[in-house]
C-alpha cells in the first residue's frame, strides 16, 4: 500500500515538473524543473530495485545533461532576434552527407539485427548469465548483445560534443 501511494505521488510530481518545464518563462527555471523531474524518475528506479539505473539517472541526466543545457542557455543570447542574412560559413552539403552517413549506419544496424540467425539468439537467451548483481547483468548485456547500439550512441555523443564546441567558439 505504501509503495502504491509513493509511486502515484512520484508520478504526479513527474507530470507536474514536466508541465512546469514546458510552461515556465525563465529558461533557467525550466532546467531546474527538469532536474527535479530527473530526480523523481531516479526515485522510481530505486523503488523498482534498479539501483544502477537510478545512479546513472542522477549522474548522467541530472548531472551532465542538465549542465550541458545550462551552458547552452548561457551561451545563446535569447534576447537577440534571428539574423536576416544567412551565414556564409554554413555548409549544408556537409550536413546532408553526414545525415546520409548516419542513415546508412542505422540501416546497417537494422539489417545486421534482422539477419542475425534466430538460433544464435535463442542459444544466447537459453544460457543463463553467471552474474549476481544488477550492475553485472547490465554490464554483460551492454557489452555483448547491445554493443553496436552502445558504440553508435557514443559516436553520436562525440559528434554532439564537437558540434557544441564549434558553436561556442567565436572564430574557427
């Protein structure tokens, strides 16, 4: 009974903070409400017994991603209107080529996943993992079955970091 009350209370807080993130006028307040939202989600993870996910939620999202949001809010001048003249340094062809490369990578992952023999998947599912804790199970799955999506996500984060550095830098 207590767990149900706690769950519905946290769910109401998550919905409320989500609405406040979208409706708040001050962008810094939006980020603060987003942090509160992420912390409530981490509490739900703790209730579900997924302590590793709760710690990752706090460290990665409530820590790193929100700091990145705050840097963007501080770097972008929100009071300045859009520029009338297009930027000459803008390289839309390079963007289209990079988008095509990302589409090809995602397509290759989907083809690889679909072409994977069903017997190998069944054999992998039939063998029990010899690990005990939550963290070990997540680590084994992350570096065996989900290695390619993990590497693609790391490449996307690297590209996003390089893009943020280039946007923040005044002269290239």
